[in-house]
C-alpha cells in the first residue's frame, strides 16, 4: 500500500483518498465499500444482521485480504480498534495518516450524511466521548496527524503530500 488514512467517522478519509488518488494517479480503496462488495450487504444491513461484533470480524477479514493492494486505503472509523488490525496496517509498510476533526465539526458533518449505524444516535457529547475512547488506538498506529476542521479536501490532500515528501 502507498498510504493509509485512518480517523473517526466523517473525518474526511473517503473524500481525501479519492482526491489524492486522482492527483497522484494511484488506485484507491475504501474499506467500507470493499466490505459491502464482498459481503453483498450494506454496512447498516451487516450491523442489523449481526451487530457490531459481526461487522468487526468481517472488517478484519477484508482488511487482512488487502495486504497487496498497491494504492491508497481509506479505513473505517473503527478499523484501528483491534490490535490485529493495527498490526496489519503497520505491516503494510505504508505511511498511516490520522485525520482528526473536533466533535462539533464531526457532528455537523455526520448530520448531513447517513448509513453509519454507530453514528445514528450520537449527540455532540457522545461523539466527543467516543473520540476520546478511541484516541489511544488511533495514536498507536499513526505516523502523521492532520486536523481537518478548517481545511478543504484539497488543502488536506496537499498537506498529506507535503508531509510525506
Ligand atoms: C465505523 C465507521 C464507518 C463504518 C462503520 C463503523 C466506526 O466508517 O466502518 O459504520 O466504528 O467508526 P467511516 O469512518 O468511513 O464512516
């Protein structure tokens, strides 16, 4: 892999990966979309059928199959929570960039989108709590951090390219 983007829901992983893929002319893969493709179910359907536990297992299996993917990978917001997933990400040898956004910005972005079972009932306070709970897992596998609150997708992409040299 060339680059891995991690971060909380709505931190910009998907948009930035697509932008960078076009800019650098490399393939892009979104882990959630790949999970949906392989399981032939949407993310909400997977959660409805087997809960978060079953989603995490499928997520791990799909991630494990991507070690030879030669492009940019946008992970899901919960991918780094499992130790074995963090190890897979690190073992890929690709730089891992954490995109961060404040609870306020995350809340407003999430309310313009749908299809995230874990976000459906989250208040701004709930987002702040979940972000805090996940921070150590993100930090454990991250090489670079970019705060995306004030940045456009193209500015984030420029920063990623600049930081990676
Ligand atoms: C999740 C984030 C989602 C998706 C699933 C669970 C999470 O991905 O993998 O709904 O636990 O944060 P995005 O970060 O792309 O929304």
